C-alpha cells in the first residue's frame, strides 16, 4: 500500500471488502430497499479506536467479548502494523489496560494484547507539527501505563515485550518516521512519569529470568537525565541492585554475611556480565551526584545508604573478583571497576557502612599487600605484579585510604595493618621494604599518590609517623632530590606534603621536624631554587610552600628566631631582590601568593624579634618593602602594611620611612599611603564627591559591599561587617602608621627636613562605624536599651557624625586653599606677561621683518631662491607616479599677484623648445573652477611672462602641466 493509500481511511466495499461486514447483495436473492444504494457504511481507524474505548470503559458492554473482538479485528486491519497517532493515545491506553487485565481470563484477548504491545514500541505519530508542543503530558501517561503493565501483566513474555517497547522508544539508533515524536519529548515524559520509581521497586522482586532485562531497562532510564537518577536513588535503587551481586542472596540470612567461596568454585561463581551491568548502573547514578553543584548540597538526605546485607553482597562480589583476577582477564577489569566505584562512593556518600560490613578491613589488607604481603588473610593466594591493571589498582587503593580515613572507626584498622609504614615505604623505602615488582616509572608515579596520602593520614596517626621515622625519610628524599635528581616537580610534591603536615597543628609533629633540622633543609631548598637561571611558576610555588613552612616552624619560638635569624634575613633579602625588585633578572610575572607568604614570614619571624628587626632594617629592607607596596596588588599590601605598622610601633626607624622615595623619586611615604587609601575607597566604592571629599556624613568610610551586608539584607548575629571590612583593609593600618608617626613627630620632621632631596610638597590629593551597626542591630531586633546604654550609643553616634563633619570641613578647607594658591599663581603669570611688554616687542619684530624683506638684498635673494626651488620641485613628477596623486602644493607665504580676465603669454626655460600650442590653456572663471580666489589664466607664447613673475624676476609657471 502506498503512502497515499495509507492516509485514505475511508474505503468502499469494493476497494476493501473485509472492512465491512454488510451482506453482499449481489450474491443474494434479497433486493435492497428503494432509495438505498449499494454504498456500505464507511469505517476509519480513529472512530474504531474511539468506539472500542467506549466499549471497554462501559461496565455493561465490557463483558461483550464477541463485539469487542469484532472491533479489535477492525482495528488490526485498519492499522496495518503502523504506529499509533498521538491523538489516539488516550483511547489506546484505555484499551491496553483492559486487555492486560482481561487476557488472563479471556483467551481471545491474548493475541490482540500481543499485537498492541508490539505496536507500542513504535514512536507515536503527529497529525500536525503543532501537536509536538503539547505531547509531553500525554506521553507521561503513556510511560506511566508501561510501568503499570510491568506490574499487572501475568506472563514473562508479555513483560519482556513491554521492556522491548520501552527500549525501542528511548533508545533509537536510526532516524525514524518524520512525523514521529522526538526523542527529547520521550525523555522529558519519562522524567515526569512513575516509570523510574516503578522499575526501581520491581528490581527487588524480579526473578532470575527477568532480572537481567530489568537491569538493562534501569540503565537505560538512568542514562536519560539526572532527574531520573535522583528519583531512582530516592526510591532505593542502590539497595536493590547491590543485593543481587550475590547470587545466593535469596537463601542467605540477611543478618549474616556471605560465606567465603571455596577455591575450586571460584571459576563457576563468576558473573562477569551481571557485575559489569550493575557497575555501569552505579557509575551512571554516581555521575549525577558528582557534579560540582550537587556536591555542595547534602546529598545524603536524598540518597539513603543501603543496608548491611547489600554491603555484604558488594563485599562478596569484590572479594570474588579479586581472587579471580589471577585466572580471568575480565575479573581484573571488574576488580578495578568495583574499587573505583567504592572510591567514588566514599568521596560522595561517606555514610555507607564500609566498616560494619568488613569492606574497610578488606581494602586496607589489599592496600598494604605489595609491601607486607597477604599471609593469614582471605587474600593469601592473591599476587600483584607490575602490569598496568595492577598498578592502577594500587593507585585506587591509596586514594581509597585517604577517603576511608574520614570514617573514625577505620583508623584503628589502619594502625593494626601498618598502613603508615606501607605509605612511608612508597615514599622513601629501605632496602628491605623496596617493592621490586614496580619499575622506576611506576615507582615515581606512585610516589605522588603516597605523598598525598601521607598528608591526609598523618594528622590521624601521628605517633605511627614518628615511630617509622617519617620525618627523616621526607627530609632525606628532599635533600636527595636537590643533589641527585634535581627534579623541581619532585621537590614541589615534597614541599606540598611537608607544608600540609606542619600545618596540621599537631605539636608533636612540629617539634619532631624542628629537632630533625627541617628549618635548615627548607633554607637549602630556597637557596637551591634561587640559584637557577630562570624562575618559573613551579619554582614560585616551591618558594611559597617553603616560606609557609619556615613561618610555622620559627614563629613563637624565640630560640629558633635567634638561631636562624641572620640566615632568614639573608634569605628574605635575596628572595625579594630576585623575585620582586631586580628587574634585570625578572623573567616571569611575580606570584602574589609568594609575596604574601614572604610578608607573613617577615611579620611573624623578624618584626616581632627586636634584634632581627634591627638587623633587617639596617640592610635596607624598609625600602624594599615600600617598593613592593607601591608596585603590588591589594592583598599583598594588606600584609606588608601590617608588618610596617608593627615596625613603626617598635620605634627608631623614622629615618628609613621619611627618606624613601617613590618610582618618580619625588613623592614620599605619606603620598604612597594616601594613594593606597584612595585606591581602596575606589575599590569598595565609598561615597565621595568629584573632588574626593566625604559625601555621606553618617557613614563616611562604608563601602557598597559593607552597606549591602549591613542594611540591604539581614546579616547573622555573630558577624560584624564593620570588623570584617577592617580585617581585610589597608585603611586601618594606614591610620595606625600615621598615628604612630605623629607620636614621634619631632624626630620624623627632623629626619624629613634633613633628607629633603627631590621631595616635593605633598600634593593636594594626598592631604587631607561600628556604632552605626550597633544602633542598626538594636532597632532591627526591637531591643530597647536602658537609659545609660542608650545615651552612650547616642553620644557615640553624635561623636562619629561630628568627626565626619570635621573631616569634611577640613577637606573643603584644603581644597579652598589649593584653589586660591592656583589662582594666585595664574595671576602672577599674567602679571609677568604684562610687565615684560611683549606687545611692543612683537610689533617691532614685525617691522624689522618688513624692512628686511623690502631693503635687504640678501634676505630677498634667499627668499627667491627658496621659492624657485619649491617651484622646480613641483614641476618634476616621478615617471611611475599615479596621475591622480600628482598635485602641487606651495607655501602659504609665497608671493603671487592675481591676474583676472586677462590672457598672457609666458616664456620659460622649460618651454623654450616646446611646441607653442601644446601648453595653451583656456581662461578659467572663478565660477567654473569653484574657487573664491581669482584664477590665474595664461597662454603660453614666446617672449612674454605674467606680471607677477616678471616683477619677482622668476620664470612664469602659472599653467597646469599635464603629467606624463
């Protein structure tokens, strides 16, 4: 049947007689009545479906099996194995539900049910394209019906047909009918239907015959979208799929773990396809919760952890694949896959029962197997080599240990199994501990994982780290990396681990590193890095970690500050010169994090120790720090200004402060501080006028962010935006430096006046809240303070406002003085001009020039020669010049006499040998030429010149010469 015929639902008996059950009068003796023709009642698919839906919906007619079967036959014949139309889906769903419920009682309905289930796998068709805008809601009911059919259908073949229909609708590999609903609409419909939840619930009761197909459908639905995954996890999908990893779970008591598999039954117990399918489902589900936006939420509320029985099944499957890995290649892949799944679960869902189920101990046993073996354990027959799969399994186990350590009960297992000794042997092994199964490349690759694991595990078991000489091992590998390997990446990894260990706030660890000479080793690392020719970003990161380590080891320890004071000062000065000050050796962009760590080391370890500070200042460090403050970014300025503030408070260094000069060698310390103050106010968007004066008397120092945190929204009661703004601000430190210097004003001014070299007066732009929050918070919560407290708050607010008004008046006075000074300077300039009598002088100069032009022959000849040279250059164009770009331009002072409405003949040396008529020009009037000046018109002839050229003694060239 052609497409044209298939769309013609109205057919006559002669066309398709089987569609009509009217008697054939041509073969009968009966005659039709008068007025009644031979035309039979017409039938179409939509009306048949509608009539059939009415029959099965009515309780009275639904028992009429014969009539329903007749309409079902009509439906099958009219449909002709084509897809359903979207507009008929509501009636189709009603018929399908009826057949599914009645097929077990009425045998005649079974074949119609099978045919309709087979047609359900074909995507529904749209009558018109606009139907696609509203099809999702209908399709949601359609997929909900599939979920209902999976529950009520009595036989396995019918259930498998429903699964096949779901797969054909959701997993289309080829482009189908042009009018079929889009795949995206089907996916959205599944998200809104109950199909994901129903499939999850059916996994619990699925038989062994249908369970693999259920898992395939589960994987298909989970891969549609994250929303389907969330709904399935909320329904407990992990519980139902993990429990089936043990094929004997139905006979095993739920309160007992699965028994160990005998060695001779390992091969027969392997279920590679089932484990692979379940692992794919788990990965699909985990991917939906491992997104950055999902990890920030409390996903444990959404996903319920599986029961201990399910975890026992996971443990059973994992141990089975570990033991089968030596016999079966597929088990090696499944072993690594299950280990990676447990790593992902520990990273995202740490509430799972790893310790209670025994999985934690199994993982720790495998993690130390390559170093200490597996004797007297369930894995006694397991051996690991240096293959890529075994090496990958080892790295996964090390990472699992890092996340498993977050579970408190697992730490004791790690101590018993000597996990710390295993990690240290991977970092710096002894001769007895060397794992000879690893090649060199694998060893150094595993070395990075071991360093990371050490940084995570050490705060939990510090006593084991000291017991197995972990400090010596790390310092030895660090010194060896500088002397032998010279690998900056290895040094960086060691420094990162050392930094994490010392920053763990374990005093016993910090004391051990101090006693083992870690400070000297770190100083060697810094000098080693500074000795390289080119410092790159990797070297800067090494220096950053090194400075943090030194600060943690030396601060608050007077003995170490005095012991390493001179070495630390030399190191800091060298580092500042090399990385931030010496432009000739600066081959990189300085890292602000390195500058911050250097500033913190200076602040904590040098400034707070008076002998070290004196030595530091005497070597010119103040100038280096001020240069860095002048040229660096805001966070670095905060740290260095804090250090300078304490240096000022120590006293005696006013000379260094007042003698510093900026990059222009003119502006001093106060101008630098004022510039930083203005830049910060611009950064926080404080309210200021165009002249920089205070614009808000109530909140003069508040920025826009602090205003939003204070007034725009309700901030927590435990925070204060004013105090937070002060902690990360340069302005309080600048104010403190200014006040401390004012305390010693006499000494500062004496030094400033003595060293006033290249120093200008302070520019005009450089001259010149907490209680508000308290008042605001009291009013917000409706608290009425007592009279004394209220008066105190009111007086403080008044004092703050008066202070702001006083500052604004001072700023206005400074601006007024500056404007008056500028006005006086301008008036003095004008007075000097008047007193110098420049106007008569200029008149005299013009008179001298006129006399020279009219009386001095040398002046006249010089002018005429210059004019002749200009004319001569204008007459000769280059041979290859573009005619459109050839033009003549003369000086504006060229003396030319205009001749109007006359014809003259001219003679020149250039035209002496030329034909007379060749250069004849017609008169040009001003209106034709478009010029406002008179036109010079000349006719070339022998022996005559124009009057202007004759009077000037020049040849006449007032014609336009055509370019060659």
